[in-house]
C-alpha cells in the first residue's frame, strides 16, 4: 500500500467520527522505484490531505516533507518534489496494520494489501 | 545509434536520463560536465535535440563508465543542478551484433552451461533412424503457425492457453516415434505421451518461454533432426547458449525445465567457435513431453502457473479476446466448461461485450469531464450548497475540520481552488443525505442477501481466484472509452477490480482497486509488482480488500469509479441501491461512475437455459441464477476441492444447498460422499457409488504420489507445502463453499456455482434513479450487458 492510497482511506466503522487518517503500524516497508513525474504531483496535490501525508511519511521513513507547501514549491522546488514523489509513490507498506484513530481497530496489511473488510457488527 | 545492452551487461556507454535541454540544462553545460568526468564523447539524441531529456556518454573503457555510473548514482552532481540522474548502461547497436556474432560463447557441452537438469546426448539416433523419423511425419498433416509448421500427437498443445486438454487425447504417436518414446522411457523412467514436431526454416526461431508447468510433468526432451541450431537459455540476467547438432537429444529437467526460459534466436546463421555457421534448409525437432493434468507443486513458483506465477496471457489469447468480435462472440456462446483449456471465457461479462455496436442509439459515454479548474470554480462561485453546509456541520471528521476553511481565501488562485476541493471533500465524510430510508430498511432485510453473496460470490471467487484471474485480461472497449474520458492524472476507484485488468489502461491515472475477495485482491496486487513482457509495473495503482457496500475511501475524492460486472452479484434491491449510493459517495462533484451488469437479454440463444434459475424470475428471463464456473483438474484450485473431498472434511451437499441442482447437469455429481447420500438423482446404485469412488481415486491418483513415481529422475517434489492446503486452510468459509463444488468428470473440471442477478431492460437505470445526488448520463445495452454511466451533481 502506497501513501497515496493511505491518504484516501478512512475508517468507516459505524458511528466512528474521527476515522481519518489511519495510523500506520509498519512491520515491513519496501521501496519501489516509480517514474518521477512532477506534473502528476502537481495534479494530485490538491486531492491530498497534506498533514496526513506528512505524518504518514514520517512513520514510513521519509521525514523531509515540509509542514507548508507553497505554489512555488510545487512549481520549481525539485528537491521538495523528489521527496514528495518518494513519499507518495515509492514507499510501500508491505506488512503491518492500519489503525483506526478513534477505535484503535486494526486492519491488517499483508503482502502490500490492506484488508479493510468490516465485521458484521461494525456496519 | 544507442540501444539497451544485453540484460545486465556493462558497456563503455552510459544512458543518462533526467538530463539534457528538456530539463533546463544546456548542451554545453552537459558537454562540459561529462568531459570533466573523462568522457570520450557526449551524444545528445538528434531527432529531439532541443527537447531531449537524456544523453548518451561514451568512455574509453567499461571500467571508466562503471566508475562514473556509480558516482552519479550515489550523488547527483552539483554542476548539473543536483538533479537526480537516471544512469544506465547503453550499447551501440552495431557493436552489439558484432559481439553476438563473434564473441558470444556457445557451448557444445551441456555441462558447461551449468544449468541443473540440462543435458545433451549426442547421436541419440542414427542417421538412418533420422531419415525414417523425418519420413514418418513428412506428409503431415501440418498445422501452420506464424513462422513454422507443427504436428501434435497424443495430445494437442493449444498455443492460445499454452496447455493441453487432458480429457481429449488425439492421434497416438506414430510407430517410429513411439519406439523413440520407449527408448526414452528406459532411459529416463518417464512414459512420454505427447509429441510435438516442429519444422523450422532458416531465420525462424522459437520465442523465449518456460513450458507451462501445469501442462507437463517431468523432463521435456527434444530431438534435433536434419539441421543444427543454437538454443539459448535465460534466467534473470543469466544467459547460456548451447549448440544442438542434428540427432542430438536435449533433456531439460528440474531447474532447466521449470525455471529457465529457452529460445532459439530468429536468425539465419549461428555463431560457433568464432565462426558463423549457416542454418540448414530445415531443422525438425521432435519434442516429447508427458502431460500432467494436475497442478504443479515445484519449487519455482515465480514461473509456475499453478502457483500464481508463469507467463502472461499469449498475444493470441489477447488478440482473440480483444480485437476480433467475431471470434469473441462465438466463443462467448460456449460455456466456460466447453472451452476449458483455452483459458478464456466467463460468458457475457467480458467477451460478449466486445463487439460493440456503433449504431447503438445511446452508446455515448458523453463528453470528457469538465476541466477540473472550471468545475471547482463553479463550485466556488455558488459556494457550498445547503446540504453541504449541513453535512459539514454534522461532519465529525475533526482531524480535517481542524484545518481552517478560511485558508482558502488567502494566497494564489491555485491554492484557492485547491482548498475548495478539500473543503468539498471534508464536507462530505458522511453518508449521502436522503438515502437513509431505503438503506435502513435494507439493513434489516439484507442478512439473507449477505449469506447468499458470502457463499455464492465471495467464497467462490476466493477459491477460483487464480483460475479466474488467469482468464481475465480483455479490456472492454466501452470501459476503455469511459477511462479515456477521465481527466489527466485523475483519481479512480475500481470497485470489484478482480485481477486489476483495468489498472494499466491509462498509466497517468491513480487507481484505487478493491475487491471483496482477498485472493482476487492478491492476484491484482501481484500484477502491480511484476513487470513481465509488455506489462509494466503500475506505480500509481494499489489494491485493498474491501466491500463495495462499505468502501474504505473518503467521500468526494474520486474523479471516476469503475464497477464492472460486480453489481449483478448483489442479491437484494436494497443492497444494490446501497452499493450505488456508496459509489456516489466517494465521487467528487462532476465525477462519473460506470456500472455494468449482465443482462437478461442474453444474445446467445439457449444460454439462460444452461443456468440454474433461483426463484420465479421475470417474464423476460431476468432474475436470479446460479452460473457455473469450471475449474479444470490441472488447476490447483480444483485440487484444493478434490483434496477436501478425499479427506472427507467437506460436509454433505444436500444439507444446506438452497436449491437442488442435481438435475442441472447430468454429467456432474455433487461432491463429497454423495454416492452414499441417496436422493434419487444422485448416483444411487452401488455400481455408481463405486464409480464415484473410482473417480475420486482417479483424482487422487493424479496427485502427488504418482508424480513421485513418474518423475524418477526429478527432484522437484516434496518442496512446496502445496498451495492446495494453503488455499483450504485459513479461510473459514471454504469448506462451506465446497458444498457447491462438483466434479464434472466428462469435462474434467470442478464446478462452482456463482450467484448472478440478470438485469431486465430499465432495471439498472431504475436503481440509479434511487440514488440521490446523481444524474444518469447514459445507459446502454452492449453485448448482453446493461451499462450505466452516472455523474455526481
């Protein structure tokens, strides 16, 4: 699971109010090379919850994302964009869990695939 | 001209990517820098000189090139603006050919290849035998492939599926070839029962492949007659070449057979001992193999189709599915069972849709999406709607609400747009307004529906995942068209993604795939990581196990949703609407979803009659059905079922099956001990019971034990714990599902029933109408499917 995906996930257990973002409990993190495409980063940035990405990236071993992102950084700051790219697409949570921030319910991640099925009493 | 070098080989030329005029570095800047590193020459590709984003740099020696490659990879040079460069070896095209013709070492002795299991026996037949064998097959009939002719004996090898139909023996080996087979049996202890004769003309070779694991067991041997050739072997970056003289016997066993690709280069002469040896006017090979008929359990899962690895579908298979509606639709008329080994068909969902009619009145998916900027601006103009504000007020997503909405009023127009989108997204992390009535009601009445789906959809797909995935690769044109219209670099959910066949259609899109079946999700995940042949890794796609009725995504974030051949597995109206509501929830405003379902108007006459109706259904044939999925015995998924049956763990079928189905297909019998559970239609007599046991024995006989005896020279058994046990254990619902797995002896398959609801005309649109906040963009019938595209408004 990539952090791009993580950024879009929220916990939908019935009654949960603060289901976003999942905390990441990593057991195994892998890195995968992805083609660097700054245009994609500029396109996708508006869709992201930046604080959630930044926090997740720290857990996953990319501590270099800034707190604030400005338009000019997105346009010209190569170093920033490289870190952004790396955090968003190249860090893979291979084994571990996603933890609901409200209930603490753990959703296992196995072979890179989070299992987000809810139990009967959670829907 | 530069090109990629042979895999893994170092050269004195480097490809340097992310470097050049296109990324803001001037030619002289690049030139100067690399001259300082000792380069002999710097080449900026000519056709795109001004816009090139890569250059080639040549050094005097490989060692120099290597040193620079390592240095650049370790640290981006400040002189080039600290850009992270992509540095790889390159080669010069002319050089490469020269290398290959003169310096590439071709072994005459198999032992020098150092591949476990590879052997070459010289003069295995005499010149007289050679002539006799050639004469025996000379008249044919030959089957003509693209570049060579072939004949099959014993069993026909299907090139589309790269497998054999073990239930369909064909003409036996001709007498002289049979004598050779007997000689081979004495030598190797394997009774070869399949022979393929290939005739190659000069210039014709054989593409790289590993013979399908599940198709053949034991060693594969090939007798070269008439002319010589050089056969190449490849595993990862390792490569070997072996000269095969006429009358020699090549033996590939163990690692050589299961893990190494072998191929014959398409060329007219072969390099040998520093000279080019022309190929003969023809070379004929006799390849002897032993068909398997049960899953492979070797220790090379990466190249093993039984264990989820192996080759991607053939181009022929793709072509048959993708581009030729005629073939596709004639195929689709065949039950999966009837065409089992051709590894294709799940009847209408995919193949039938192929030949789409351009004259269809309402086919159009509509124009492309509005530009994102426009769309968000219009949202900004009107401000959030009443509902949005209301929803926002209720929204408890405090982590997000903590971010000030006023943030949007400052700074540049770009960030203004951004934050409005975020705004919209935050405001919606709540179920869709107004939809509650139907859904609440659904909650109460849906437990029967859940049971049906759990058993006849989720459970079945989990078991058949590997086989199902191996047959799913056609991209349906209407879905492609929908995908083509999604915005650049858009964010898309593929709900019920199966093996993820739509992930790579547009590499710029980020696709969040999900499937309810963990095993299917895993097949999709595996695709993400492997690049095999033309298949590229997909760095913007991901997979999750999730329920389409409870998607794990934030609300209002997606540009598009695909829901292809999924909704027809949902068993109550309430749950169908709930799923559509859920799809709408995750869409942004202006985002679109495409939903396709099987239609009751099946274009293949007689198709409905083959399916098992559940309940009364509608006049036009709509309603609920069980549709069979056949897994051939040679697939590991079938072995899992058979093992379960043998061990007696699977409970009795009649006890809980919702409808009797023993009259559906006379050739099939309920699984477990049904011979003893007499119900008039199940085999009742002791003779039949005996027959059943015999069949089970036959299944057992095709299992591990016989492999041991038939593979005397092999050592690849006892290696893997067996996928079968892995599949059966660890899933609580599996034994239940086996209730519904049935052995079809005639087709040599295990049959699983899947629940389907076939949609009548207008039914899908009727469901979409019940979804608040969406607009039906178009709906159409296409090749036995009803399809709808809707937009969130």
